[in-house]
C-alpha cells in the first residue's frame, strides 16, 4: 500500500506502507513524519481530510467516497503508471514509477480536484449523500 497527501500548495512524497498500518504506525510514520510538516507548511487554515483513518476527523457521508479528491488522484496515478510498457519488473520499480508519476501530476490537476469540493458537496446533498458524477 502507498499513502500520499495533496493540497493546492504541495503534495507529500508517497509513502510505502509495508505490512499492516495500525493506528500507532499511522500516527508515527504518516501523521508525524508527513502530515504535520505539510500542515505546518500550508499554515493555520489547513484542514486535514483523511481517508478512513482512525483519527478524529471531519464527518463524511458513508456512501460518498467520491467526495475525497485523493480518490481521483489515485485514479490518475494508476492511469499514468499503466502507460509504462512493459509492466514493472518488481516492487522496487513499481514504487519508483509511482513516485515519478505522483510528482509528474500537474499542480493544476490537483488544484482543480480540490477546488471542485464545493460542487462535490452540493451534488452530494442533492443526491441525499449518494453517488455523484464526481
């Protein structure tokens, strides 16, 4: 599994999670090492939207994972890596390509994802928390 974070101002490096990601590991390896520095760089108005991690977080409708912009980032990353031919020869090569393509996603693409949050929420409400076009 890999973990990554995005904002309109920066993106974290991808982090390869080996084994089970427990709450303690999430706190020590991801929150402290990657998230806190990113939030500090963004400033006091930063908001953390995690993806189903067991920490105090904003409430999201259960049926609406499509609200989270990172899901579309993962889709874009997958498309970019699948364009490599032949497929990766090993895990190390896959991780290298993932990081390369993660860094290659244009900032404008990420900003568009994040700036679409208002419309995502409007459509989610209009669909009573169900699936939207996003």
